[in-house]
C-alpha cells in the first residue's frame, strides 16, 4: 500500500467517524426535543389536574351548602339518587383533551468494532456501513472533512504561506546585497588567491594539520618523537592503522592502463573523495577487493591524430583485503571508520611529502573527470584533464576551505543585514526577522551578493591568468560559483513557478506539525 492510499483510507475513516458523530448528535437532539415535549405535556396535565381538583372542591362545598339549607328548611331527611351511568354531578365546560401520542425513536446505525479488528477488516466494515447508510463521499476524501469556510481559509493560507512568490526588493535591498558581495569579493581577491600563495590558505592548512593530529590522538597516537615533524608523525600513524586496498599511487600499480602519479592518485581514485560518492566506492572496493579509478584516454582517429579525450571508469582487482566485523552491519561500520581514518591520513598530504603535499579533493570535485569535453591549451586537453592538473597544483580540500571563507562571510553578512533592515527600517517583530532563505527578498539579495562576489572573482582570475586555462581555474572560487549556481536555479524556479505550491515549504510545515503531535502524545 502506498503512502497516499494509506492517507486516503485514514481520511475515509475520519469521514465515517464524523458521520457517526453527526448522527449521534442528531439523535441526541431528537431525544432532547422529545424530553422537552414530555415536560411540556406533563406540566399541562398537572395544571389540568389542579384545575379539576379545585372545581371538585368548589362543587362539594356548594352541594354541602345546598344540603344544609334544605335540611334546615324542611326538617326532613333528604336523599339523592344517583344513576349508575352518571357518576358526575357536574360536567366541565371544556372536555379533557385526548392523550398525546408519541412516535418511537429509531435506533442509531452502528457497525461492529473491536480492538482486535485488523485495518483491512476495519475498512471493509466502513465500506459496508457506507453502503447501508447511503453515505456519498467525493473522490478526494479530504474535501469532505472541511466545511466551506474551512476550505476558503485553507486556500487563503496556502496562497500566503505555501505558494512560490517572487521577490519584491527595493533599491536599498540591492544596494545592501551588492555591498556585501563586494566585501566578500575583496576578501577573495586579497586573501585567497591560488594554492600555496594564500593567506587564508595558510590558516586552513594549519587548521587541517591540527585536526589530523587531534584525530590521531583520539585513535591512540602518543605524539611525535624528538626531532620529527608532528604532522608527519600523525599522518604516518594513521596510514599504518587505517590501511585500505585501493591506495595505488603509480601507473605501474594499475599495469600502466592509464597515467597516474602520487600527485593525482587521490583524485583518480574515487574512494578518496570526501563525499557520498567516495563512501560508496570505498565500501564497494573494500568488500569486493577492487579499486575504482577514472581513466582519461586519448581518442585517436584513423590517421593517428588525437581528436579528443574520453573518460572511463576503471576497476582493477587488488590483493585480498579482509574487513573486521562478524556480520554485515559491523563490517559496513568498520569499512566506514576505515574510510574516514584513511581520509584523515591523506587530507594534509602524505607523511613523506617535502612540501605541502597532495591532499584529498573537494567534495564531488572528482566527478569533473567525466567532463571530457572541450579542447583547451597548447595540447588541446579536455576539461577533465584540466581539472586533474588543477588538483595537482594544490586545488584540494584545504584550499576549498580557504575559498569557503569569503563565501561564508558574504552569506552571513547578507543575512544579518536583511534581518537588521527588517527590524530597524520595517519595524517588524524579531520572529519575522529570522533570515530564512525561503523568504523571496532574502533569496534575491543572496543571489545578488554572491553574484557580485563571483563577478569580481571571475574578473580577477581572467586578468591574472592572461588566458592560461589552468591559471584561470586555479584563481576561480569554485565554492562561490557553486553557491551562486544553486541560488540562480532557485530564483529561476521561483520566477517560472510563481503562484504554484511550494512543496518544500509544505513538507517542512507538515514535519514540524508531526513533531509537535508526537511531543503532545508523550
């Protein structure tokens, strides 16, 4: 049974319950009306009885007076003869009304129900009850659960809260957003730059080294020996304790099937990617004793001339590798920990690297190797090859963190200024000043601010690279362009779907209502 069918059945059950409730209320109304009529009739009967008693008393007094008067005047005994068919000495002028007649109340229609009744049997009972009671239900049972006024209120709320709206920004919003983006762009140009020559990059490199040392200590590392590099010692410890079967480094390790070196083996091997893609291939390779790479091959025509490049997924068999654990779940857990520990051993470069070393790729950056289109540079290389060479030049996870700093500053500054404007300029309540990205005006401001950052970043990269593709990519803030692309897609979607239902907003609201309901139950 699908989730939609289950919801429809639940709504159908509510309709039947509502019908029973309405029938019970109507029956109670009939009982109440009958009880009121009985009270009225009883009061009338009591009133008539009192009237009869009063008249009888008066009649007896009159008879007694007449009898006394006759006795005194005649001094004889007086006898009254009463016929057997006439037992009334005085008839009322108004005859007694006939006794009221009442129609019996019918029984309330019900259906059998018990705690042990299965859901399917319960639904069958409801269907039989519906047929017996001639209840008409529309195709959408939820429509029958609401009154006309409730439907109007719901439509109004959906339009106001759950429909996609376009932004209504004023000139100050655009000025604020542009300024925030300009500040982020300046930080990107002045403090990020290229790998190895970045002020913020030096900070992220140091932070990465400390994170590696901390992770090593958490796993039993006792520290570096006297005279040895601390980070290199921590990396060596992690390399020893978190070995994997897919850590091939040279082309000879893959029988020269494709070109690979110590500078690019972390991007060539998909299991070294710190994302869901990397986790998937890591577990797959650890379970199957394989290693998964992306090979880039030259495409040669019949005349022996290179006409392009082609990227292919390459899997090779490795030596037997046994995961720890006694069952599937424990093996998956051990595989995950092994993958995570190996990433920490590679994120700051290798233990034997004399310089900065080759780290791990930015999340999902490895997938750019499948973009085997275009022809760039003197050797007419595809974009996939350019992505690999850019990684070899230090465009790794550590540099990605450095690039994320101006993007994060732009994001936070824009949100803060929007909240500040809502409170000070528009005098709204604090709850209405929460910088939710679903607010159309804030979404547009974020698009403008990140767009400004990307324009400045692109102009800086174009001027300083002098037309060299690799240098251009090295100076490009991939994190900023990714964030801008996501915001642009949202804005385009909002523009072309204005007035339509915002499914994400509805899901978020229903999820919150469900949580509130669970809390109220417990």
